[in-house]
C-alpha cells in the first residue's frame, strides 16, 4: 500500500467513530483502526444507529470519519447516513458491509456517503479508509458538502405523505392491528397493508414495529 496514504503524521489529531450492531465486529474494527492508524483516535463507537444520529444532531464529539455498518437493528445504515448527512457537511462517511456492495451502493450514494467497502477484507477496508481520509471519494460518491446539499434537496421527496404520517401516528397511539387501523383511519385493510409497506420502504426498516420506533425517536430529537 502507498506509504503516503499511511503516513502517521497525516492522521495526527483526526478521529474516527464506528457504528456496528455486532459486538465482536465492533471490537475487531476498533482494533483494526488502532493497528493501522495509531495516530487517528477512535472517538466513540456504538451498536445503535439511533445513538449515532443523536450524537451528530446534538453536536457531541463529531468525528472526521464515520465507519457505518449497513445492517443495524431498527434504523438501517443508509437511513442513519441520510439523517446524519442532513445535519452534517464535514464528516466523511464510509459505509461498510459483509454483503455484496451492489445491494447498498446506489442507496448510499443518495444517502450522502463518500464510499462503501466490504468488511470481509481488512486490507481493502484499510485502503478505503486511507483514501476517504485523503479526500478521494469512490466512484459516483460526492464530497461531504455536496452530499449534504443533495440530501437536503432529496428530503421532501423521501418524506412520508401526509396520509402515511397520519396512519403511522395512529398506529403509535393505538397499535398496529390491521383491522383496527383500517377502522380508525377509514380505509380498507388492504390499503393499510400497502401503506405499511410504503412506510417501511421509505424509512428503510424491516417492519411497522421498527417504523414506529424510528418515528418516535426521530420526532423526540
């Protein structure tokens, strides 16, 4: 690997934060950063995407680089990236995953990341970190500032419709039983199921329960 990219003095004073919902993986990533980038401090780490979003929104301990796993509990990696990029235009965000990169590639471009790399090859990941820190974005990805501007422009088109918001608020208040939601919101059960699918897709969560949790957390921030 190019010695210039790993020159210790370049990383002095820089910080990295890591988000991964697997405890063992988190420990390995912390160890990898400390081994290859001993002069770049690990500012914080968390297994929670929601906690990462809170840290950025509160302006607490903002890192120069964020390593962000794609598969998280509740809020998925791309949505965490999008939330962070809405309020931050400086931190470099590198998505990481054990799955095929093309699953998340386009989504992470739109979410405001600077790249996406596999967790299955340590050296490949180290090279990606070095390049991102040096301002070399992966193909199709933008700088943090430009990505921030793009995400802000996308915000309205990614938002839930007013009707979807009403349904989700009803579910949070009264429960997610399809028949009850249909009766309470004055729509058919099939319409409720379709709205649940749309809400989950837009919020990048697996089910309506996680959508309820994410919506509650986001509007409490």
